[in-house]
C-alpha cells in the first residue's frame, strides 16, 4: 500500500490539452478500454456546453466534438469490448452512442426512453450487453430504464426501445448508476433520496432484483464498488459526506457499515490548504485500497486514503488547475490520472512526469451559466454544518 501511496504522491503533469475557442467546464471523463493489450487510445469528456469532446489519449490533442442540441449530455462512457464506441445520456430522453473513428457528428445508435424521461445518469455493464439510465423525478416518478445494447459494435440499426424499467426503488432524481466491474448482472444506483441500491438484474422483477438498500441520509453525488471481488460499495454526498458498506454482510449478523463520515472536510487534516469538496473515489485493485479525490477552489487536488479506522491525507497535486476540479479518470494500465475542471483544462498526470511547457496557464475560471445539473460545491469559507 505504501508503494501505491508513493506513486500517487509522485504524480506530475505530463500533458495539458490546448484550450478550446469556447471554454467549458469539464464534467466527466472516461478513457477507452485497451483493445488486445494496446494502450487506450481515446479520452472522452462531457462538457457544460452540451457537448462531448474526444482527445488522443497520449498527446491530449483534440480530435472531434459531438453536440446534442437541444438536449444536455450527462456523463460519458466507452464500451468495454470496442475502444472506439462512446455513450452519453441526454436530457431529451435518449442515450446516444458515437463511433469516434467516423468523421460524422451523428450518433450511430440512439437508445430511446419513454416520453417523460429526462436522463441524468447512466452506465453500461462490463460485457456491453445491458445499458441502464436514471431519470430526473417527473410528476413523482423516477425510473431506471434498461436496454439491450448488443449490436453497438456494428453501429447499425434504428433507435432502440427499452427492455423495461425499475420504478419503485427510488423516489427522487437518480444521480448515479454504476455497474459492477466484473459481474455483468449487478448494478448500483444512487439518488438524491439518500438511498444507494444494489440490483441483480437477472431476477424476474424489481422487488426480487433489489439485493440491498443502503441509506446515506443525504443526497448522493457519487457511487462506486470496492474491496476484494468488489463486494463493497461506497458513496459520496452533495454535502461532502462519505459512506462505505460491505454488502457481503447483508445476510449475516455483522454490521454492513464500514465507515460513515458526515463531513469529510472536517475529518481530513491538511496543512495549509483546506479540503473544500469531494470529486469521487477510486479503488486500487492491486493494493486493495480505496482512495477519495477532493480539492480546493483554487484547483489543488487532495488524495485521501480510506480505512475502517477513518480517512487520511495521502498527498496533494498542486500547480495544475486554477479552479475547481470536477472530474477525473484513473487509468490502472499506466497508473496515470486524468483531471478536468472549471478552468476548462484537461490534464494528464503520470508518476515522475515532467511537463515540457513550464509556463503555468492563467486562471480561466469561466463565467458561464452552467446548467442546473452541475453540482455547486460549498465554499470553503462558508461556515460548515456541525
């Protein structure tokens, strides 16, 4: 574990994307899954200007952009078995799929929801067979919508209709969906109702499919799987709380809660630079260790280690971003980290890297009316909830 922490602490900026003519907040990042042991070739970023941008993974050179007017694009995911297929949920009630090898800006496949659906979260399972999207609450209804995603690698066919929905397990916006990394039938959902649900979609109906429900007591902003064989789940909340559960203990007498921190900002001691917000988490499989990523309004990034005894600061990445960091992607193939933020910059960090250009970019905090879905972090200076 110490080696992993040293590696994280040694991350330095290797590459910096060139700024777009129309800067936008970088809200979500994913890298293409390596095809047959090649290194991943593409990075996709969802932006606050309703677009998805695609970059070369090694150089961070901009390749192409997809927009989806009038819908707002939420989240971005590459297929697991084809490294050129990328998806995004859209507020117009669709999940759109693009092939980054093609020059066209048209979606090659559209997965259509029901008329009232506004999708704000989604994921695709580890064998690319099932796609799931979560909706905003509309007239007291909120849905997990499922599609058969087979055939995406052929990039052909008309708009796909849903296989079905789950509608009883959440009663507010479904903010996050996360399929299990190795079990294609398990999916995790998080909502502003505070619940984190685990479903086994092989079951015949929603009631039987609901394996466990964990309550964070606050609006859920991020969810993930962790632990050996990924039998643990965790979440972060919009008021910077953290919950961690062992769902293997669900049918035993043992408590399932591994750790519950009401406010991570109060629990993590930093020397000069207070932790202001959480961005997300990453589970390091080789080290069997869960890390959280947070930051400051000036763009510094904090790496926080998790144990059942509590949280501890591992290190800080400074001098990269000049405003709030909103997104990251950890790439285990080369231990690198991609980060994006409100300064419109996409950065690639690698252990021991040296950035060629030493001129630090000017602050680029963007004054734009970012859509309401974008999370507003509490200022460090505001009095914290006790």
